[in-house]
C-alpha cells in the first residue's frame, strides 16, 4: 500500500530492493521486446503509485488522452481538425496541471484583484468521497509528484505528431511505457518521443563501457545527493533559510552560496541516477546538466542547466511565440514571456515569477552588453573567462534568493541581514563552527569547476577498471553515504515541481 511518509525514491534502501527485483525479472525477459515493455510499464505504474498514491490515475488519464489524440491527428488530413486536436491536447493537459498546481495561486490573485473571497475546493476528493466512500480532505489540493514533467512530455508528443516530427506510437502499452518510465518519471529529464520511442523496438544492448558508465552515474548521483547536498542542507542551509533573521549577514551569504551548489547537486544527482538506472536496462536518456556554473553568461547557463526543460521551452513556447524572427523588441518580449512562464512552471508563487523574470532580464542585458562589449563572445584569455563566469555565477546565485526562500518576507529578511547585519568580527568563529559543511561545499565547487578533461579522465578510469575495483568503489561510496546520512530522508528538491 501507498505510504505518503515513505515514498519509493532513489535515496531509500527499499527502492534498490525494488530495482533489484525489476532487474532480475528484466534479465529473464529482455529478449522479448513486447513483454519487456509491458513489464516495465507495469513496474513504472507501481513505482508511481508507491510515490504518489491515488494520483497514478492522473498519469493513466494523460496517457490515454494523448495516445488517442496523437492517433487522430496522424490519421486526419484536415488541417483545421488537426489544429483542434493538438489544441485540445494542450488545453486538457494544462487544465489538469493548472488545477493541481495553480488553483491556490490564481484564486488568491482573483481574490486580491476583485476583493473576493473564493475558496479552493478539491472537486476530485469531493467526488471520490461522495461516490466511493473515501475520506479525502476536500479543503486541500495536493500536488502530484512529477506532474509538471510528464505533462510537458505528453504535450510535446502531441505537438510533435502534429508537426510531423514523429509518428504516433502504435501500441498504447508502449506509449504508456514512454510516458511513465520510472527512472525519469518524477523529476526528469523531460524526454521527447523522438528520443525515446525508437528505443522501444530495439534489441537490448549494453557494452562493457556502458555498464561501467551506468554504475559511475549511479554512484556519482548518490554521492552528490546524500553525501554532500543533504548534509549541507540539514546542517546549515535549511536552518538559515528557515529563520534568516536569527543569523548574521555572513551566515546568510554562505547559505545562499551553499544553496546554489545544493540545488545543483540535488537535481543533477537525481538525473545522474536516472540515466544510470535506465542505461542498465538498455535505454539512453538525454543529458540534463553540463557544468552550469561554468557558464559565461545567463543564456549559456540555461543551455547548461536543466537542458531538457530549457530546450522544451525554446521549441514549444519561445519559437511558437515568434522567437527572434520578429524584430528586437518582440524577441526580448518573447524571451521575457518564456522565462516568466518558466519560472511559474517551477512553482505557483510570485517568488518564482520574480526569479524567472530576473533570469530573463539577465539574458536581455547580456545581449545588449555584447553589442558594446570590448570582449568577443569567445575569448580565451583566462581573466576574461574568469570575470564572465564569476559575474554569471554570482548573478544566478542572487536570483536563488526567490527560488529558495519560503516566502517574500523571508527573502527580504535574508537580503536585509546580508546588507545590514554583516559582522566581520564573527567570520572566523562562523568558519570554525561550520567547518565540516564548508569543506564539503568547497569540495563540491572545486569538483564542479574542474576542467572537463579531468572529469573525463577519472570517469574513464572508473569505466575501464576491473569489476572488483568497481565493487570496492561502490562499497566505499555506500560507506561515505552511510556516515553522512541525515536522520530523515530528504526528498529531491524538484519533486515539488
């Protein structure tokens, strides 16, 4: 049965017991592609049920809607009918997402504008209570885990079928498998049908090098999440952001920089694990991060951070709005709309709108600066690159205030403390008190900024190592995680989106 206090996530031991069972059955059936795909679809539905409970029915609903709309779009020769069908897909998916994610946000906005007193009612819970005898709370709408990810995934499928980029999936079970594939279901990467569906008909293939890469990605992701991200969050960052006014300016500043590395390690750690798990079963997922804090401007940052979302917003929002083909003013407007809606995708709060807007401003300002800058876009002088990376990283970190703060009041309190309560005499005492957290933060930043060649060297060293050495590395990683684990399992940050 579903237990909301113990969801089936990568950082729990019984997830790996679940995966071991799945892998054991998979080894026995992988040569029979149809049975393999049906089995993994069923396993994915079970995984989502154990993660989100009754809300797995929403996943089934989205699967049915977009599978049949995709078929009807492909079969129709009438341009108007095709447009109506793809519009229906977008509207239905966004209405479901909007209801569960934005009901409170829009209700509060309407109440504020019109001085009204509307209240949010969970109509699905009310219906269930009336007709099936359940006892759900009708006064609260719970956001289903991963709904933002699989909603964008199914929308992209319908649009791509409409555009002629992909043919519809012939079998609804295969389509359900594509939508629900459990490694990436609840926090991405957002996978396009054109990337994943062709793999459904391919024979299983996993080379020795790919096996090594899969194990490396899983270990790397777990260490990012559990050894560093969770530890620095629980022992420092969460405390400061919960009550910024209780801490001095230097502590608030350290927590802000710490959150930049925490959210990267948390999210990229999840996708590393997802990519590794999928690869062990012969499926290739797209890369989602590319050392984002090496970016030399805000636009480049978004080409390196959550790459599957950035490319989705570009292909299905920015370009349909007109992209950069309708003049400079319209281009900048399209950029701002895209970034504002991208911010809102992350959360139903004005904080995320501000965060998205700031990133949009950052991209536009860089475009204007590039026209008058004495430096070229590509400048190999180390001090020019250092300056660009330093400026970009600090700007991105500044925007994290609104991304992380629990409320606007706490965001303002954090900024106030940094500006007005910065006591230089306490710096060494603070460094001594939190030295373990700060050492881990420093290690994380150093590893992140290592040259790509260095990272490829130790990754390939692991991949090409003998199996016994890989086993020792796994044991050592588990030991590190066990020694630094927190009392409570920390959910992945992007589960809330």
